[in-house]
C-alpha cells in the first residue's frame, strides 16, 4: 500500500463531518425588495418621463408593530423617446424608514429626507409575501427640477400615479 492511500483515507475521515448534509442549515435571510414606477408619455412627441424607486432591506417577518430601520434606496428619473438615447439621473441614499401596520393587512411606509414621503399599502394576505400600493412620485421629490432632464423634455408634473410593490424573498445561492 502506498503512502498516499492512508493519507487520502485520513483526509476523507477528517473532512467527512464537514460534508454532513443532515446538519441543520442556518436560516436564510429574508429580504424585502421595493420597486416603484410612475410615468407619463406625451402623445404628441412620444417622449416618456418616468420615476422609479428601488430598495431592499432585511425583513424576516412582516412587522406587527411599528418598525424603524435603515436601507439604501435609489430614486431614478428618466426621460426617453424613440429618437435619442434615454437620459436619467439617480439619487442613491441610505435612509431611515418606518413601517407602521394599520391593521393585519394595511400599512404605511415612511421614508426619511431627502425623499420624505409616506406610502400607504396593503399586503396580499396575512401570510402572503407581497404588498402593494400607489406611487405618485411627486415633483417635490429630488431631481424633479434637474436642468439636464428638463432640457431633454422631462415633465415631472405630468407623471401619472404609478404603483409600488414590496416583495419578501429568500435570496438563492
């Protein structure tokens, strides 16, 4: 028997506990993913003005009481038409936010400055993984009066009320 065989057997025995698939896995984190969109398309020019809000944070369960946390949010304003490259401006900020349940399904989500907006929403069900509501993207939010966007035809006061979704997901490896 060569010297390699006992070494390989020893290595296999040492490593076997690490390969045990019956050991409990640590719980996977559950994230809340927020996506919001509001837009307006000018019928005469075909130009679209849009406003998006995205963010994510740890959310193991839907809060049953008022809960304050911090997350990174991105607010993006975009103007696009069929004749030129889309132009966008974005603000990325770490913001405090408060999730406040109204009842078992309804809630408010309040974002701190510079967004300083409160969104009202509803969960799809008491055990569901999705919540939704209206996203107005008012012109009082940042970048609405950005000179580059306005020069390109952005119309911040014309945005139709859009929608937002908060979805609880477990990221995959």
